[in-house]
């Protein structure tokens, strides 16, 4: 399967003692400068030459020689050697092939195998030995290993210490994004009066790829919220500006939406009773008028009942049918953030750190024991129940959570993904993340643990992406984006260049960046803080061609034209064809969505007073839930309507692309669902081209060759019509595509045939556990 | 399960039979009962019953027993019960009956499935005979080995007398015969039963020589690789009953590996446990650990791992391979058939797979979901094969070996399952299939990728049922239709336009010609 190329001549110096490797010696030293590629504001902190990057665990045959640098943004390994055995590399424009952003580093282990010592390096620590080896455990499940056998011992040590220091900053303003943006402001100040140029500034974000000119609403402005109210057709709701300048709350956005019947003055008074002054925030309205609202707990016990009643009344008043409010106490229903974190740690341990073969036998039960899938399921299930309340019972739903900025983000988002097809488009999904995560004050800084204060870390955002993936897996034609998009989005949370995932709240961005601007003499003018690049500006990370991998070829867009007897109709009409299929039967009952509440560990932080709803009412609501789901699942699905997850044990799956993409042993060469994706892309591309030709033919046959024919939504393109059947699977496709596990030192060699990979080579690489820890 | 109610309709069976006899082709739809029947299917009795459906509770209905199956028809027609009755249509249990329905089946198809497999043709496709391998008719009357087919491929250098002597040293006389030959490196997969070594460690010069002859047909590697499908403990234990395995002392030029695959009894127990966790209710809160405790996927993994080893040895290791277990008909068939499926893309087509099934006998538990474009057939194809493995509607899977089938004149007296499938091939085609020549598939035999075949094992549970048809396949078919529609429209438009513009300078005449032209623009 793999073409075993002879080992390449390596880069080495004649000044150094001969290495103890099985490399062939290249007597001609290459005298060539290896220069890092740096971003604006990026500086090299330390570097070391003659470093060997290990590619395989049982042979040094494929190792690469080069220079290891530590900058204030990344660690970078610069080499002239091409990556061996790699057939495809999905390139991020901000990073070299061997680079790791500092914010992606989880743990740094230095080893001296002569002295049999190892040390996990924290910031500002001393290292008593000269490291012969550096192992970087990355947050994205990769493991990178460098050897310093031929490097200057002191420089090697210095680089290790620099990496440890710079990857674990003590202050937010030390994150690279500040330096980068500062530089941009300075540069642009020299050119145009203080306004940062181009994409670095506004951060509105282009669409993911090919030709989309839409911008993602960021919900930083009044008008974005106003537009969302109009888009959903919500009546009885208004944009509220009382938090302008963050006068009320530092963890709320400046603009948010509240019931029209609540006056600013009332809100100001009520706000004092809520944890974090986080009063009710409107998320979304159903076309039937039911609204989704999120809020923190009411802290003031004496006021609680009164305020609660006022809020509920106001929400009821905003409902065209004056329907009741259904409250969901997420703290009592769902696992808490510590539990989610614990599950994630176990999952990671299982997927990455445990020896592949040893975990095979007990894989299924080990996976179950991580509880990760159980939690994904719990969030999906609860969200589906709330969909029922909004959609079928016509009730407005209030999500309650202590602070209202963790579980609420996830549940509010999932409910909207299920209910509103707009959020299943790329722009819609991004606007949803802006609305329910970034603006709603999800604490990305703490939860992603960019500053390495681990006690607040929790992968709720990943859990949301995972749950979205489950829906995508179950309804592949309902989403505009692909699973690659979801994986890349997850990776982007660990590149400290974008403002999107860097802060605990919008206010924190303003406050910190204003301080930073003052300290750096940057003139902000009228701007509220520095404008960081937005992650939605995907062109910063990927070429237009690579961004097309974000597009899901299965997607049935509303706008996809379909021709019927000469007139163009929306594809929706032909969906009859699609929907005439039997879509399976109720997945409710025991195996489906509705069984008794999961016996999840409860969060015991706050005890709530009984809900205002009489208990019988709740029961009657729940008893109708089962038939609702049963009926929904018995009908053909409308991909532009509600989609509900199937949540039985057989339906919730491990998101392999995300969690196993760096594991060489798990990679299926020339296989995986991507091979079907590839075929479908070719066909979808052909249909696109034909439809464009058709449009042009119809308008003017002479212009048939004119226009946007060259653009394609698809990464894989048909070279001509009718050739989709003859083209084979491209050699570089694998179940990890577009990622490649080559060079990830999970445990063992990626060399040889898949079989020898599977059976032999059980040699575990120099295990750090066998070494004595220095401390 | 079912409780009988009134019995006054019991005696109607004969009448009904005469009514049915009158109708002809296809599936009969009797007006009075509306029980679909196959040609040759006759009603034996019927009864009013209450069927306790494990998913939907009790359903009043009438049970019909024919010489082929037990058929339950719901009497309740209310809307609430429509779902249930729809589902009940699936519940057709084949009834054990003598003579087997396959011999009474009068179905007619426009293709004859019995002609699908012609051993001579199949060996010719593989390039056999050649100067190392010959076709022998020594077993023409099944006197060498009654459980082997009449036609065998053996080393050119082994005489028929050699074969007879080797047969005495192999369990049930199942001597090593060729299953598959690699088109390029000419290494082979040979299958047989265990050698009759016994407690005393008997040796047989002829057998040793025969294996050496097999080895010598391949000059690339100096060893013959033997895969004993059994766990080594079992292989040793078999010595007590006269069996055993090839020892190092006796077979110098062979390397023996045990593949640790358990026997059919262990597997059957495992499958029973799978049934327990999926029927009638699917284990909910601890699905994964329950599934693990059945060990079913572990068996699948071991078989798959063994097959990968065989395929890899032949393809990358360039060594000929001999596979056996105890008798060489269960695990051996699993291994050789799977290895051949990985090695030879021909077997991944519908006809190729039918030939493989016919040739090697196959128990298929895991679909190759890892390679969605590599197989011409779809899931339905595998399911229908498994269904008719037990249905007795076709002669394909009746009896244990070719000699018995011949005695019973199966090809003359019964219909082949392949007739049914091949006369309706479109239904069983995988739209993503991409024909590839000589591509070896290397599945990853890891629990990380193995999943229970939910669409087969849990298909009766309405709550678990996956979307059918598969939404991905469905979408592909839609796009294919859309493409054809566009092409048609384009052609029409171009015709119309060329009529309008009397002399368009660049207007191509068909979209297929136009496309490359358009593309060169960019």
C-alpha cells in the first residue's frame, strides 16, 4: 500500500559526532538557511539547529532534519526534507506543515534518555538536565516528538524552556492575537489613518468558500439583532440597548432582545437579582410565535417568585397566542461542565494515549465508560424535548442555568439547529455560534484553557460540534457544511489569532484590547477596543479551493434550481421523490427520545423553588411527547423543516474523523466515507455545471461560455460530463482525509503494509512512564 | 405468542387451494384472503389468532400456513394499526415442511441463476490451468472426497495417485486444492482440512511432498505459509481425535500460524447473545458494553484479521498460502472467501460475489462499510442472500455439498436464488460503485471501525430502523436523475436555439461535446 521510498539524504553537519541512527550518511553538508515564515507581529524567541523530528516510532529512517524555533505564536519545525509517506496535507495558511500553535499545546515533556529522566515542563521552571528529546502533546490529539542528539545541548534546553514559557502565558494580553492586531494597526496607521485594512479588521467573515459573498452577522450591533427578529418573524420582542458600554453587565452583549412589554427601567431593576445580572435573553422565535429564551438564576430569594412571575408574564405576553412558558432547568437535567470535561479527558486518553492493540478488546465498553457519547446523547435528547415544547405545544421555552452561559449555549444552539434550516447553512451556523456562544458570553478563554489554568477547562463547544455532527450523520442532506468544516472549526478554537474564541465575553475583548492599545500607543478613535480577525474569515486560513471542502455535496439547498418543463423551480418540489421514502418508524418509546430522565449526576449547586407550572400540566405535556416523536419519525422528513435526532445507543456514534484522524492504525487507506463523498462531489459538480449552462443557454445561447462557469462549490470536480463513473478513488483519500496521521507519534510505525502495521510493531516508543520523573 | 380463537374457518384450506391453483404468474393475490403466494405455494391451513407483537402489542389477525411460510395478516384496519400491519408483512416465517418448498416452487425468471457459476469458466478467468496448475476430474463421481466438488485444481506435478494418497492423511479426504491464484505474482490460496496427525504425531511423506510441490509453484519465497484458522489450543486438542496440524519437523519449508478463530458452536452462542440484546427490545443504557459482552464483533474481527493476513501474505508477502481449520468447511471458507473479496475486485461485482458464494460458501457478518465505492452490490443484496439462506425457497443453499446436490438434481428441480437477483439487478446495485481492476482492499480490522450490522440484526425493531433507503444513496440517485434531466433539457434548448439562429458560429450540437469546450475557457 505504501510506497517505501529509500531514506532521503539527511541534513546534518560534519562538525558533529556521528549519530546513532540507521540513517545513511550524507557527506555533503547542506549549507542553507532555514528561515521561519512569520506573521505580522510574530517574533522568534529561541531556536535550535540540527533537530530531528521523529516520524515513526520504530525506525529513524524517515526522520526529518531541521531547525526548531519557538515564536510568540507557534513552534515551528523548518526543514528542507519533504514529509515521507504522506499523500495529502490539508494546508492551513497560518501554519507550516510541522507547526503547532502555542495555544494548541497541552503538555510539554522533556526527556534525557541517558540519565533516564523526564520532566513535564511548566512555565518558569528550571530544567536540571539537557534534554535529548522533546515531546509535545497537543490539544488536537496529536503527539509530536523531536530529538536533540546532534543539537547544541544548551540551545535545545533553551528552546524547550521557551516553549514551556510562551505556551503557558500568565496574562491574556500575552496571547499572540494582541501582538498581531497591534502590528496590523501600526502598519495601517502608517498608511491609512488608523483604520486597519482589509480582513484583519471588520472580521465580518466571508462565507466559507467559492463565491459566497454573504457576511456572517456578528451580533455586535443593534441592527444584527433587529434583522434576526425580523428574519424569525418574532413579534412582541425588541432590541434593548441598556447594556451599551456594558453599563449593566460585563458578561452580556451590548445589544440583546427582550420582551417588548418589559421597559428598560424594569429590566435595570430586575437585572440586579440575576446571577451576573444576566437577565432573560431572547434566542429565537418559532413561526408559531413560541420563543426560546435563556436566563441565569435569580439570586435574590425574596424577589425570586415575583421577578420570575413578571418575566414569565412578559414572555407570555410576547406570544401571539399568549401561551405558557415552559422552563427547563439545565443544571438539573444535564451533566455539568466538570463531568463533560472528565468524559473528554477519558475519551482523549482512550483515543490517543492508550496502546491501540491493548484497547481493542475492551474498546466498546471503554468508550461507553468515558460517558462522552452518553453526554452527547443527553444534550441531543433534551434539546429534542424542547423542540417538542416549542413546535408542538406552542410553548415558549426558558432555559435556566446558574450563570446561563455554559449548558445554555449548547442547548439553545442545538434546539435552533433542529428547528431552523437557516442554522444548517454555513452562514447560519456561524451566526448561531456568534449569537449563542460568542455574544452570549461563553467563556472561551477559560473553557478552552488558553492560559492553562486547568480548573475551568471544559469542552462544551466541542460537545456542541459533536452533537451537530450526529445530526449531520443522520441527515446528511440537511446541512450545507461537511464534517471537515466542523473539524476545522474545532481546530480553529486553538489558533490564538482570532478574536472569536479568545475571550470570556465581548466586554473582555473591549477592556483588554483597549488597555493593550493604550500601552502600545495605538489610536483607537471611535472603536470599542481592537478589532481582531474573525475566525469566519476563512480566507485567512485556507485557500478558496481548500475551503470548498467545507461544502457538503449532499446538501439540498433551498435555492438549488431544478428544471421542470422548461421553467426553473425550487428543488423543494422534486423533494417529493425524496420524501416518498419510508423514513423509518418511531424512535420514541424506550429506545428513542422519550424515556425517563437519564440518571445523570445532578449538579447540586442551587436548589430551585418549585416551578410555577402545576405538576399535572407538566405530566400531560410529557405524555403527549411520545406520540409526537413517534409520529414525527413515521413521516417523511422535510429537510427544510424540523429535524430530530435518533438517540438510541445504536444511533449515537463516535465522531471518528475528529477523534481518530491522527491515529495511524485507525486510518483506512483508500477507504472511509470520503470515497462516497468524493463520488458524490463529482456528480454534484457536474449537475452544477449543467445547471449553469442551462441558465445561460436559456438567456442567451451566445453567452453560453460566459460567466461563473469556472467556479465550483465542490472540492472534487468532474473534468467533463459522464465521467463520474470512470474516475477511480484518488490515491490520497483515506478515512482521515483531509487530515493525515503521518508524523503523529501515537505509538508506532505507519510503515509497511497495513498488516504489519496491525500485527507487528507492537514496540511502544520510549515510554515516558518507564523513566524516572525529575521531580 | 399467539392464541387461537374460533376454529370454524379451519376446514377451508382445500377450497382455498383450488382457488389459488387457478391463478398464474408472479405472486398471487387472492381476493378473498389477500395473501400473496408464490407459484407453487399452497395453503395448508389458516386460523384466527391474536398475535402479540413484541413492538406494538397484541394484534388481531389471521394466520395462514402454506407449504412455504407462516403468514400473518392483520384484521384491524384502523389508522393506528396500519403501521403495525405494514410491519407485520415482514413477519413471514418459513415453515419446515416436507418436501422442501424449493422443490415445489414454480417461479419463473428470465435468467437462469444456475448458469452463473461455471467452475471451468471461473478458473479460466483466473488463468487456469497453467504450467503449474491443472484441472482434475478425479472427483468426478465424488469418490475421492464426497464433500468436494467434481472439478478440482491441483499442482501440475502431483499425479492423481499422489492425490489419493494425500487424501488418506486429510480429514474427510479434503485435500489441499487451489481456490485462487494471484494474477501477477502467481501465488495461490489453497484450502483443505486438517492433517490426521493424531496423538502419536503421525507423518505422511506424500502429504509433506504435496505441500512442497505447492510451495515450489512459487519461486519468490522459500516457504509455504499455513494458516490454521483455529486457536492453537483447539488445534492441539484435535490431536486427541486424530486430527492436528502441520509440525515444524515434518514440514520444514512451511510456516504455521494460528488465527484464533473460534468454532461454529462458540460463534452460535455469541450470535444468540446478540439476539438477546436486540430483541425484542434493544438494550438501551449500556448498549456498547452489552454489545461487547456478546463477543460477536470480536469474532468478526478475528475472521477479518485472518482474512487480511491471508490477503496480505499473498499480495505483499508474495507467498503461497494454505488455509485450513478442522474440516475446512466453515472457518476456512470464511477466510478464503473474504481474502478473495479483498484481493480480487471481480468478486466485488454482483455476479462475482454470487460466484464466490457458490464457490467458497460464505457466512457474511460484516459488510465492508469502510469501502463504500468498492462493491457493486448494496446492503439489500447481502440481506436477501441471508434471508434465503434459511427460506428454502431456492435450491441454492440446500444440502451440504455438491455430491448431495447432484443426487437430488437440485439444478433441475429447484430455482436458483441468483435467478431472482439477476433478473432484478438494479435493486441490488450500489450507486457509488467504481469499478477498479486489481485493487487490494485492506480493511482495518479494529473494533474502532466494526459496528453491529444494525440493518440486518435489528431490522424488525421499528424504533431502531435506520433510514431506508440510505439517505446518502438516495441523494446520489436523485442527482443522477437531475443530471439526466438537465442534459435532456440542454439538448432540447440547443436544438431550439440552433433552429432560431440559422448559423451559430460556436454552438455545439450536444452538451457532451460542449462541456470540454466550456471548460477550456477557464
